[in-house]
C-alpha cells in the first residue's frame, strides 16, 4: 500500500484510483490526491468496479500464492499492473495480460501506470488477452478436469 500511495503522489492525482477494502494500512491512502477510498465492499461490488476499470493495480511485496484478485480481474477482461515478484510475475504476462513493475519501486509503478493511461490501444489489446487467459486457463471446468486428472494419476500410482 505504501508503494501505491507513493506512486500516486508522483502522479499528482492525474489519474483517479478507487481503492476498495479496509484494514490497518488503509489510512496510508488517506489524503493522497486522486485516490477515493471506498471501504469494505461485497465481492459483487468489487467485480462491478473491475468491469468499469481500465486496469487493476496489484502492488504486493509479498510472495503471493495465486492471487484471486488477479484471476477475477482477468475474468472481467481487466489487465493487471503487478509487482514483478513470485506468482504475480508468473501469472501476469508483461505486455500481454498486463504490466509488471519492480517491487517496492514507486517511481517504476508510477511510470508503468502513466504508460498504461497513455496507450489505450495497447491496453485494449491487453483487455482481450486477459479475458482469453482466464477462459483458457482458469475456468471452473478446466480446473475441475485438472483436479480429476491429478486424483486419477495418484490412484493409478498407488495400485
């Protein structure tokens, strides 16, 4: 959150950001130009916000597993701007399904956001690619089939 706040300060409120959620770090975004704090929202509210957004910013410094927010963004056809770290760098394909920035580097994040905001044609292509990625890799049906295959392999090696 601190990286996001610092990046938005560098952008000097030139772009609007809607921040959904709450928690002990939410105050870090208070008073930052261009940021609207929405507080806790239902999953449906968040998905609605995603459908209206240009991109999702996922500035985590943690080594996330498989972040649901990224998968939900892709399902909405929403490109993701994420830290180049762990699973985020594996799931978000830089320049295809979103953009990556150096973890913790507010200047790099601000530059990446500014680039996205000024390249609508490339961003539009990323919207299509994000949706295609969701349909091709992360649907319930695909995951169900993969899970069944794992169970079948485990059962066949056990006998």
